[in-house]
């Protein structure tokens, strides 16, 4: 059985710097180029970790959040095609990271207060 594990892609919405956006695109391009050159086919695909930076989630409009989700789904679909997986439901596993949680203002206040102890 062959499997591929990809983690912490950190897709950057508009609030991220041009440098971060460029780095993310280069990483995706290099990964896809490698998979194509190597002719990689896998049985299972594990995608874990953060799809974006937590700092980018705060204060984003619903459209910007949607843009991040679209980038993430697009990446997953493209990756699935590159590794020749045909049945996503039983061969692709996605585990988001801690940066992908949206938190209420009350929760953020509590966390910020607790950080002052460290």
C-alpha cells in the first residue's frame, strides 16, 4: 500500500503578505511537479494540519473565509487527481489543525487573559 501525507499548507487569504502567497504557490507547484515526474499513484492520502494561519482568520469577511475554503478544496481536488485517487470518500483523510478553529470573542478574551500568565 502506498500513501501520501501532506501537512500544514497554510493557504493565505488576502491579509497575508505577497511573500507568503508566493511561497505557498511555489510549494504547491513543486509538490505537483514532483508527483507528476515521479508518476506517483497512492492508495491513501492524508492531509493534516493547518490550511491557513490563525491570525488570518480573525477579522476576515465571509467572502475572504469563503476564498480560503475554495483554495483549500481546490488544492485537495488537484492533489487527488495528481495521485490518481478515484474514490475520495474512502481514500482521502483530512484532519484540520488548531489554526483552523474559529473562536468566539469570549473565548479569545479568555485565551488572551491566560497567556499573560506565561
